[in-house]
């Protein structure tokens, strides 16, 4: 009987540890997503009137990591032209050192 209680207590501790880990990583993910969202900047005064291929809503133009994106006002879908996804992925994958190098190289 004592062994069963020890096993149950040990399992409870393992579950508690996993739950704390899940909470930690969920919070970290929310912080990273918010950081990336802050880099999404709306472009004002665009004369194009593009419509979403999914729901036909009006698309707004944004920049992210120097790449132009179109975002639907209705469904929130993000639409890119050919090669733009690769550009975003390449810049994000390079990290902060790559961003610093880009600034140094492109400095006028």
C-alpha cells in the first residue's frame, strides 16, 4: 500500500513538472509571437485594391523583415508574391548577427 502511494505521488510530481514546462514554453511562444508581430508594419496610402483569393475581402499591405505582404481585413490571411516567403525565412533564420551584417553591408 505504501509503495502504491509513492508511485502515485511520483506520477503526480512528474505531471506537475510537465505542466510547469508546458506553461513556460507557452509563455515563451507568446512572447516570440508578439515580438514578430511588432515587426509587421502597415503600409499607408497604397493605391492598389487587391482582394483576398480566399474570401474576397480587401487586402492591406504590410512589411515584415523588409518583405511586402498582403493581409486580408476579413479572414486575416497573409498572401505573398513568388519568392517572398523564402526571403522572410532566410532573414529570420540568419538571426541577429545576420541582421547586423545586413545593416553594415547595405549602409550608404
